[in-house]
């Protein structure tokens, strides 16, 4: 009750962790920090050096304020990584909680089955575990359907064909950059973050609809002026969309 969420702007143009901006926002009331890597909507994977820097800040601040500050790492896209691997935050910070969903790695959108890791090394791990279980029960998430529990056990360590996602990423990224769009190159996940050709992302999306393009404005992600494009579709659909994107870009010239 009474919790407040503060958003720390990303480090531009890489969209990595902005450690200096984070230092200015963390204070004695900070109890947890949420990160998401590979990131939705940018596809950026936070590198080890940034995670280590984040851990160092929190270790220092936890001692200064006399209470633990946890990292909650949202990692449903962990296995959907291309040239880079997703570092484990628990290697750098013991007070980390990992949230994971199989729906992304197995390309099963909507099947909300996964797990939460509470390391034994985490401060008050037994109380933390009990609190998470209690929260799940109060929200009605008591246990996953039996069929899915059996199925997931057989799928541990497996992923969908990531080469298809990689091909789609390259098709979309190369196609849009050639048309003059400024895009963030994704390390993982299956989204492309594209800078709008005007300041208002919602107006940009409305104009895109004229060309049968449905884009997600970035305002809800805390970063105005961009749109998210999902490429978890067929390669043919991406190819067929290029003329529409070309017309959209042309409309701004």
C-alpha cells in the first residue's frame, strides 16, 4: 500500500541502463528495482558491466540506508537472444529475484506458465518466498493446469527455432533503416523499437493506420517518440509490409 514507481530513463542512444540517472533517483525509501532483459520494447540485453555497476550502487545504498534493496529481474525473453547471451543478475547481486515465463521461449503467447526464483542467498529468502506464495494465492494463481505442468517438464531447456526470429529481425531492421527509419538494433526478444518521424508517437501511429500498419506507441513504455513493432510473424508478412512503410516514410518528406 502506498508504493510509488519511479521510472529511470534509459541511456541513449544504446537504451542501456543509465547508472548515473539511477543514482540520483535511488533513496532511503527504495525497496526494489525492476529490470527487464532482454528488454521489451527495445530488444536490448543489458551487458555484464552495466549489471555489475547497478549491483555496486545497490550494495552501497543498502548499507547506507540500513535495509535491503532487491532487484526484480523480469526475464521471459532470456532464451530469445541472438549474438549475445543474457547475463545472470544473481552472479552479481545476491538480493535478486528472477521472474520467468515459458510462453516466450516456446512461442506460446498467452500460456502464462513460468516460475519465480528466490535464491537461498537472498536476505530473508524464507519470508520473501512465503510472501510471493501468499500473493499468488490472493490473486488466484494457485497452480498451473496439470497438463501444462507435465508438458513444461518435458520442454525444459528447449526453445522454438530462434533462427526464424533472427531472420525476421534482420529483414525488418535492414528494411526500415534503408527506408530512413532510425531503429534500435535488438540483441534479443522479438521487437523492433523505431523512432517516430514526428514527436507525437500516437499521431504517428494514427498516420501509420492509413497504410494498414498497426504500431504500438512508446508512451506506455516511458519513452515518448518511438513505436514498437513485433516481428514474431511470418517472413513473408514482413516483406509485404515494406511498401507500406515506404509510403509512410514518404508521407513525411
